[in-house]
C-alpha cells in the first residue's frame, strides 16, 4: 500500500502582507518512482479531491491508485484553499 505524507509550505514575499501556507501531500510508491504527477484541483476543491476515501478500495483514489502503479503523486492546494 502506498504511503502518504502531508506538508505545509510557507510562502512569503510576492506582495503578500504576511506569510501564507500551501498544503501539499505526497503519495509515495513502494519502489523507485517512474515519474512525478503534480495534481492541482479546480473549482475551489482541495488536494483531497484526488484521494477519495472508500474503505478497502483504493480505485476511488487517483493518488493512491497511481502511487500503487509506481508514480510519485503530489497534490497541491491553491492559496486560500485547504491549509
């Protein structure tokens, strides 16, 4: 089963009044990654859009399904959404 780990990346500068954070979650394959898939959701959704949780069936989770196939998957929240 692929593992996942959540990160919060601080962003400052860029004419921002104060630092903000962007949520990133990495889904790692069990072996060497074949490629990196970067997933940015739309419509005000968070990166969890790519990881729908249905017990005992990872096929509903794009991120976990592709990590199980050997890809490193990064889901990234847009500013103002998520973290």
